[in-house]
């Protein structure tokens, strides 16, 4: 089985319960043992729609949503 491409929804839920949805293209890699253990990556197609602040010294990453494809309270 080779690489396939699918449309999917990515959902993030805020502390207040608000859900933010993003329509994304997903690349599905073949089930190959040499790929086991590789990390998954959050794509720039989502990160480019957030404002982020990263403080490694404090162990914190904050993200503020700018636009989302769908928002539900």
C-alpha cells in the first residue's frame, strides 16, 4: 500500500469548552515498520492560523486562534 491523501477535520477544544475545527489535507503513510516511532507533526496549514508564544524555560506553549473553519461553543 502506498501513500494516500484524504480530507479530514482536526479539532481542538479550549479550556472553556469551545471547539475549533480545521479542514485539512492528510497524507497517510504506508504501514511500514521502518516508520514506526516517528513523531506526527501538526502542519503549518493549522499553525499559520494561530498566534503562538513558546517559553521553553517555563515549559509553556500558548496558542490564540485567529481564524478557524468552524467554531462551536
